[in-house]
C-alpha cells in the first residue's frame, strides 16, 4: 500500500466518506503500513458505535503499533465494552503492550476479568493469556501456551474447556505478589 494511497484514504476518512468494510479495511491497512501519523484518527475510533471498528482500532493501536500509552482505554474497554469480541481484543492488547512488565494495575484488572464468572469464556481466556504475557518470560509463556491446547472436538461441541487450562495456582501466586507491593 503506497503512502500516497493511505494519505488519500485518510483525507476521505476525515471527510466522513469511508464507512463499513471500507473503513475497517482502511484502519487495518494503516496498522499494516505502520502509518502512525494517523494515531489520533485511529484513537478516535475507540468510541465508534460499530463494534468491528472499535475492534480493529484496538488491534492496530495494540498489536500493530504496540502503543502502551492507550492502556487505560484498553482497560476500560476490557471491562465495559458491550461487545465480547472488543473486550477480548482489548484484553489481548493490554497484555501485549505491557508484556513482561508485571504491571500491578493491569494485573488487578486482568485477575478481576479472569475471575468474573458472568464474562464470556473467550474474554476470560484472553485475560489468562494476558496475565502470562505480563508475568512470565517469553519462553515459559510459549511453553505453557503449547501445553494448554484446547480439544477441538470439545470446543466445536460447545463445551467450555478453556477454564481447565487455567493455572489457578499461578494466578494465586501472582495475586499474592501484587498484594505484597
């Protein structure tokens, strides 16, 4: 994607001429192209009425651009967004931008989400993975993730298998460490 094309599409976005799939694709292309000049524009989409647009905005800011400066918005969206997929992406993004930091505030919010029995399983699973991102060295996190492979047949049958892969002992050790700080 050429910079000129992105610049033209950014002008169209700012004029309100991009909608739906065109808008989603454009935001994704900004992320892929590392076109950070559009950060304020992408940030404004965290409040967009369309959940898919909020989702891709979080994805670009967190996963493409690794912008920890938006961690407060990711936390807010993880806790309060109406859409489970947006909450999942915000949770994943929070873990990604704070990887290896053992951040106390993020840990508390992630544990709260993980323990929320009213939350969707995929969001709770994302909270667990984000905790691993924050607290474990990459090689240890990757090893644990490989060991936590979900049974595809059970998942397709609609069974909630994710929770049996949670290392609750590790979660409790992390909670104790945070309480000591």
